[in-house]
């Protein structure tokens, strides 16, 4: 390890382009974890979530790191926890989160100075039928706490907490976490003791204490990643000091809202009398009565159905006629609840009814005649519903109406100047009525809540039941109710449209009929032109097939028939037999029983390409039909399925092209790129890459470096051409001495290298080297006279060891140096020593 670090420093100058590029790559940090809701958990779609995950994403913003999450496996929580620590001990992961700190653990792992969160001992109470809350925790006569018998540290923290707050503690001993939950739910315990970062469905935290930080940790000795992580946490704390608190609230503070009715409340609601619900005015789509059937409809109806289903209450709808005041109307009609009451600043209505929790929110709109200036409404006349007379602006002329529709019609006709509507009701009437003289504007950015009003005097138990039921209505349920009950009936829309635009509708129908006739005539004419164009196109393609150096084909799956164009044949008769072909007079030749004919060629790729292509393009070697005895030729078959409307394949179409020149040029270029031009051996780069792979996975048997003795004298005495022949003969001698699978390369000049692929015993390696040295290399000069040069060999045996190329080469080169120093024309083989 130390030597590797020294080598890394030595190679810093000069830095190669390849190394500089590699340093730009983002670091991939392996993070060990166990699946824990709230901290770090994997979703069904493969994404992650949790406190630790969110925090690491913030770290990535500063460091540019990317993370690979490695889950610890195990049959239970204890096994997974032990496996997690084992992964950290073995260096299988770079970091782990949620680690507590102690002096003993600090001896085993690397910790940063900064934590990234805190966990607390906490008391959990059930969401339903809880007897303990944040407000009565300290005033109870006793507090029964379910606790694990093994939780000694948390027990001490609980006892101290209760002692400091004057709480009479009674413990309920448990052996498993599930027992904690069960005894709390059954009422044997009021709360249970756990850690606040552990989330339990159906429970919420009533108190937490004794906080302790948690950290990231790395394997012992890996300070670099911990130091960078520590610096990043410090930067995050400076730039966003509230991050840890924000993430804690997001992931570890489940909602304690509890709107479920108790069993007593449900019994009370089911036994309650039928409530008379008064509807003051028609305000669709909020609430209205059908003028023909008298059926109550609108969003309020959907809300009442929801209340009836979830509480057991029953309701009777009553249309309230016009009275002089609301209090009289409720008293005379014996109304229990008023539907669709605006919870605004009207204090008069608060004396008559008690508002429930809202079930809908809307905005108030100023609706005015388009000839009225909305900025100058002082003294202008206003239209109001009869039950809203007291909301009129001071001094304004007021006209009272029974329905909002009458108010809008009065504004549209100019009878009054303006009125007020809601963001639901006003657009509704504008869609179904001809109110072309109306404009509207929002009165403010504030919204108005729509509630039920319980007639005074109020039954407080009933008010609690209605409020809890309404607050349990989530946004998705409310949206569904509004959508189902606020749409204008489609038949009503069509009837209104036809009634209002009868002349335009008749003209549109006549125009549409004429258009259909014209389009039909144009369609028939275009089909005739298209058919003629297709025939001409087919003729042109027939000629094109004959000119192109390609063949086109179609294979019918049902009839097992192959049709090939009559252009220049690129397939050998060994694949398709002309004796079985049928000439139908077209530009194609047909072959029946095509699958069997092609199968006889014993070429599965060809059969697959023609009859069931798994790849869009298939390149194969085959004989040229005209000269089957010549070398095989490369062809490319491009094909794909044709499917029917149901997606079932019915045929295969494609083309056949001659790519022999292209493929041979490509193979020639590949050969030149990887081999030395003079000797035909691997060039130095290819040898280094392939030998490096063998060395890195431990399958290299030995590495040898071979040098021609006194080669400079050969060039100086006999010339460079003779020197080239000497190098070629050296390459031939090395190739003959080793196996085909062994790697032999020319490193440059008169230096060669061999990497033995696989294990080799000492005697066999020594015998091969001795044979090379003994025989030497014979070459001829420009006059044909033979000369001889000797070879020196240095090498190392690996014996299955894993090594880097640089390390193995360096030791082999040192052995070569010893062979040279010992008089040349000899070999020195040593054993590889790990650096």
C-alpha cells in the first residue's frame, strides 16, 4: 500500500492526458445501509429516500460525488446490522451513516468531527384512542411505559426524565418491539419507549429527550474521504444551518392529527335524529334543487353523503323559502343545519349559527355590467340574495333576489350595476346562460371558507363529530366530490347550445354535409391517382432492383415462402436451391418450403435473418454463387418483422448487400492497429493492455523481457535492412518457442516481451528460455551471407499472483539487466515479489 502511494506521487510529473482526463471523472462512493424507513430506504421503483439519502444529495452538490448504495443482507435486523459492520470492516463500502460515536468505535472506524443529525429517546402514543398527549403528560397520576428489557441506556434516560419532571413512572416490560406496540394498542401501556428516528405507523411522538448525534463512518485508515466529508458537512452547516432540523421534521415527525371518531362518538351519531339541512338559495354547482324532479344536487350533496357514510348521521334536505330574516327562517322551518354558509366577516350570522370546519374554499368575485366602471361603484345599485341583505355596502341601493341566477340576470340586463358571486357559481352560470354583458374580477387574494352552520343552541357533541369528520376529508377525496358534482350535465349543455344557436347549428350541418360529399369525391379521385402511381412505382423499382448491387426479399411466415428479387445474386446455391424456385413473371423469384431449404445450409444465423430476425442487421460469411470454390464473401442482411393489427408477425422483409470489401478493409485496419508492422507481433500498447489484464486477474504465468545482444553493431556493420531481418528472425524464434495463446510483443527497437498465459512450471519455462538462448538468431546480410546474434532474457514467474503490468515489467527488466551483466547470451528468471 505504501509503495503504491509512493509510485503515485512519482508519476504525478509529468501527468499524461489520459490521467488528467480520469481525474475529472466524478467519484463513486459506496454507501452501506440497511433498509430503514425514515433514514434510508429503497422504493419499489428503485429510487431511494430518507434522512441520510437527502443529506448525501446535499453533500453531492458540494463534492460532485455520485453514490452507489449497497444493502446489507440478513434474515433479521440483528444479522443485517452485523453484516453492515462487517462490510465496513472489510472495506466493501466507503462509508456508512447513522453511526453512533464512542471511544471504542473510534478505535475501529474513522469518524468526522461533525455529525449530520441527532436521534432522541422518545415516547410514542397511538394515533387512535391515545390516553397521553403533550398537554397531559406531566399531570397524570402515573405514566405506564412499555420498554424493552434490554434497553438499559434508554431506561436510565427515561428514569432521569421522569424524575426531573415529577412523573410517576410505571414500566411494562417487553421482549420484542412488536410486543411494545401490542401492549400500547391494547391499553396495557400508555406509551412505549423507542428512538425517534424509528418510524411506527399508527403512532406519534408525545415527548423526546436525551439527544445523541449520529455520524458517517469509514473503514479505519480511510481518512481522506472522511476529511472531505467533514469539510463538506461544515460548509453545509454554514450555508444552511437549518438543514438538519428541516430533514428531521420531514422524515421523523409523523402527523399526530387524529380525526377518527371514537366508538362512543359513532354510537352517538348513529342514534342521532335525522337532521334537517336547510338550503337557502340555489347556488350551483355548490348546491341546488333540480327544477323538474326536486332532487338535491351539487357539491354539498356529495359532502353530506360522505358525512353519512363516515359518521352514520342521516340528513333531510329542506329548501328554505324567503323570509324577512335568517333567524326566523330557521325557526319556522325547524332547521338543524344550514348548508353552504360563507365563513366571512359577517358577525350577524355568527349569532344565529355555529360554523363547522370548512368543507370547501372559494373566492369572492365582483360581477358587474360591462358598461359600469368597477373602480367607481359608490352609489351604484347592487343585487344581493335575500339572506345576505345585511352585507350590502353602506348607502348603496339594494335589490334583493331569491337566487344567484336572478342576481346575475339583473346585472346582465342593466337592472342593477353589480353583484357578488363565487369562483364556482359565477362561471357556472356564464357557461349555461346568455350573459354577454357581464364581466367579473376577483375582490381580493383571500379565499372564503364554505361551512355548515349549526342552528343555535348548538349540540357540542354533534359539532365535534361533524368537525372531525370534515377534517378527515383529504384533498383527493374532496377533489373527487367536487369533480363528480360540479360538472354541467352534458345533455343540458347540448340542449342549451342548440337552443341558443339553432340557425348556426343548421348552417353548420348543411356545410358539414357538403364538405363530406366534396371530401368523398376528392378521396375517390386521389385513390385512382395513387393506384396509378403505385403501378408506375413498382415498374421503376423492378428496374432499380436489376441495377442495384443488392437483393430484396420477403418471407411469408404462413406459407413458408421466400421471394428474392432478380437482381445480382449474392447468395450461394447451397443456401437456396434454384431447382425449387418458381418464376411468376414478376421481379422476384419464389422458393417454397424456404425454412427447410435454408436450414440445410447449416447456418443458423442465415436462417434467423430470413425467417425470424432477432437482430435488425446480420453479417455472415457465405460462398459466392457464381464461384463457390473461391474464398467466402461477407454479406449483410437487414430484415425485420411485418405485423398485423393485433401485433402478430405475418412476414419478414429485408435486403441483402455485399459488404466483403468493407469488412476486409475493417479487419485489415484492426490487424494493423494492434500489431507491429515489421515483425507481426503485438505492438507495445496492445501487449501492455492484454498482458495487464492477465496480470491483474492472476492468470499470467510469467513475464519475460528479451533483448538482442549488441544489436547496434548489426545495424552499423551490415545495414538496417539486415537489422530488420534479424528482428524478424528473433520474432519467429520467440513465436516458435512459446504456445499460440501466449502473448508476444515488440516493445520497441530490439526489445521484445512475452507474457505466458496460464500457469507454467519452472522446468518448462527454463527449457524454453534455454532453447532460445542456445539457438540464437541467424540472419543474412545484403550478400546472402549468414550471421548470428545472441539473445539475453530476464523474467519473473508469477505463480498465480496478481500484479500490475508496471511492477512485473520492472522486475523482469531488472532480471534482464543481471543477465546482461553476467556476460549476455543467457537468461535469468526470478520469482515475482509483491510491491
